[in-house]
C-alpha cells in the first residue's frame, strides 16, 4: 500500500470538492493482519491497516476543514468492525472507533449511517445474509446504546455477496466477517 | 468412486438453435451399476434433410439418463427400426432392453418438421405410446423433452419433468444475470441484468412470475417480476434487509425474511406488497422459509437451538418443531411436491453436501460427494434434485437422483452459475 499517495490524494479530493465518491474506508483496514502502518514523523498520516491500531490514532486534522470522517488520521475514518468466527460480539479494540462514530452522529443529528454486515463465503447465501445482518445489528445496538437515534441508522446485510477478500483461507474468511460503517452522504 | 463417466460433447452443436448462445456442456456421471434402471434402446429417428442437431433420440435419451432411472441400451451393430412393424422384440430383449424408442422426422414446407415417435414395450411386445408433432425448428428440443416425458411416465408411472424450466444466477466478471433456461440448461434467457448481486430466485407456482432478491439498491430487496412482459414490483423493501422469498402454493402470497422489527424473521406478504404479517417471533435467525405443498406448514432454517437447523411451523404462525438433528449445520430446505421429502444442505467435517430427508421416518441420505454444495431444489416430479456446487474454482449447477447414484452437470464454460431453482 502506498503510504504517501492515499493521504495526499484524499486531501486533494476533499479540499477540492468536499465529499466525493471514494471513501477512505476503502483504503482502511484491508489486511486485518495486525500489522499497523504507523505514521512517520513527517505528518503523512497512517493508513491504519489494522483495526487494533485504532487507539493510537488521535484526533488531529479537522481544524483545517477536512471532513473528519475522511481524515485518515482520525478514528472516524475507521469503518470496519471485524468479528470472530460464528461470533457477533464487538471486540474491545473497536470501542474507541464506535464511540467516535456515536459522538459524531450525536453531534450531527442529520447524519445517517448504513451498517453493512458481511459474512464469509461458507454455506448458504441466505443464511449468510442473516449472519451478516447479526453483525450489522451488533454495531447498530452499540451505537444505539451510545445515544444514536434509530432514524439515523439502518442495519443491512450483504451476506457473502460482497466479499472483500476471495479465497477459502482463514485470513480471507476473517476479512469478510465484518460490518462496515457507511455514511448516508458517501 | 465413479464407475463410468459418459461425456457428451454433442451438445456443443446445440448452439445452433440456442437464441442466447451459450457454450453448454452436459456431463452425466453414473456412480452405481445398472441395477434397477429401466433399459431403453434410443434408436436414432429417421432423419430429414436440414433437421436440427442433435437427433431427438439423443436429447430425449440424455434426459432419461439424467433422471437416474434409465440406462441406454447399446445399439452397436443392431438394425435400426423406424416404424413399429420393424421392431424385432426378441432381438431387443436379447440386448437387455425393456423398451425401444423409435421415430421418423420428415421435412415440411416452410422449415417445419413432422415428428412421429413410438414407444415399444419389448417384454410385453406392445406399443405403449405413439405421437406425432408438427413443429418449427425452434421447438426441436422442446419436442425431444416431451418425448422423454412421455417415455418416462409410461415406464415409471410418474410424470416426467423434462419440459420444465430452471432459473439460476450467472456471474461473469462483475455482471450478474438472472437466467431462465430449460431443465437441461439449454435455451437460457436472461431476465435480469445487474451490476449488483441477485440471489434466491423462486418461480411462482404457475411459472408466470419469478421472485428474487436484488442488491441494486445497495441492500437486499425482494422483487417479483413477470416472465411474460418483464415488469416487476418491489414486494419487500422495508428498512433493513429483505430476502428469502418463498411462494405460497396459491401464488397469492409469499413468505419473506425481513429485519425491520428485529433480526431476520419470517413474514407473509401478498405478491403486490400488501398485507404484511409477521409469523416467527424469536430472538434468533429465522430464514429460508419454504411452504409445504398443501400450504399449511412452513419449513425454515433457524439457529434458535444454538446451531443452524431446519424447523417446521404452521404457516399461520405458532410453535416451531425441530426437524433436523444430525450435525451442527443443516440449511436451505427444499420440499418435494408430495410433501414427503426434504432436501437440504448439511455440513459435515467442513463439507457442505446435499442431504435427502424422509419426513415420515427421519431417515437421511447424503446424495453428493462434493464439498461446497448450495441451494438444493426438487424437480417438479420430486425425482431429482438440482443444486449448485463448486468445481475447479467455478460455480456450476448439477442434478442428482434421489439414490445419489446419478449426477449430471449443467454448465457453461467460463462463467459462474449459482442459486438454481427448479420451476414448473
């Protein structure tokens, strides 16, 4: 992953035309392997390839008018919650991320999120749709507990239809067991 | 292990008459021996100039063989009768035949053909059927399937299902197509094209409409589409996910799975989207509903007992009763037309295979030997199960007989096929 290219591109995109189609979420959390790409001192942001690097990303950035949700240095740019096999429990490592999205949604009552649950490819497509829904619901409930209103959220499932990683390795399966947080204006 | 593998490359020739040209290949794998199979001699019909290929007896013979209840008698060196009077019953009996199918094709003006066919019982030395058809070339394969249906019914007592249709989803790159094809995979017609996934197609009981789930709105939504004019309506597009449509036998209502009020739960809804009623009330996953043929019972998949299992409940709502007990993952129920059997997918040591379940006795039989089977669907006559599996990294469709001994593959090269459903 090109560490310099993406932040620069994003900064340009965001400053030039506000919200545009490409979401930083697509840059984030691709590998899920736990190898955190930490930011060098130059200020070029972290691409945070791991979900457990969340706690390290503080909240700089939005003073410049950059959408905090799209600032790679901002925890709000983290959009994926990964789940263990056959589990629908949100792991502690995502609490900062979920808290940040809840705060954003509470501060911006017009903001809406779609919580897109996913499943790995094994087994029935319809049953996997239901499993993905459970993962989406888990995130919806967590946000709800933190004060986000129901009208701001929709939990949906893609089941195994939108695999981020194909292949029958455990790594691919783990990458696909997740919920993505997507804002309504994205 | 397969004892005999028969491969018929001849179906490549059928391209000539397929409107949405598809490179189709049909492979029939017979695992068991010939015991209990009806032996039929499929004698090539007397040909007419310019007739389509392959021969009608070839197409009908493939149909019969795919059912698992028939085997072809070797024709090597035999005289080939084309009329009843020419059939030497004793000779064919000596070849081990129970029946002989013969016929003639003659060309008519305007590119039409007259087809005559006869089914002879060489044990009783009687004629069991004789039919004539006047057809345009485009009805060639349909005529062969009708011949197979007649032979099948006369010799087994059960109506054939060779003239029926199947639906499936084909994925090519990032394009999805919902297709309707003949039961043997030929004559595919695309009825939905989308850049987003389509899953769970289900024919209405009369075959005029098809329900399916489309992700074109960035979430799963249930549509019902006319197969006559292509018009469609969103039947279920509630907040959350909408999926798993199943037609009630009267064709007026569907069971669907919605998440609008809770997790995935089963609801009934009219085919026009009105009259929503929730029928499961659990804190678990309830999905993949299917109506019993009499409409009184719904079978569905639930994890309420801690693992994915199949349950049944009254279609009007009420208590559910567990149906499957073996293993920790039994999903995707399909029920036979007579209501006596379920086919579903069962996971065993990491393999997902098609299982047949006799509802009266609870007896089960694993029908397949693959590892990633999905979406079983009974033929309308309940004698064969259509399913999806993965072979060589590619999604393919297959059929398997109820004894698991005869498997056939319906596939096109270079594309992924999945989500099959058998229609009327």
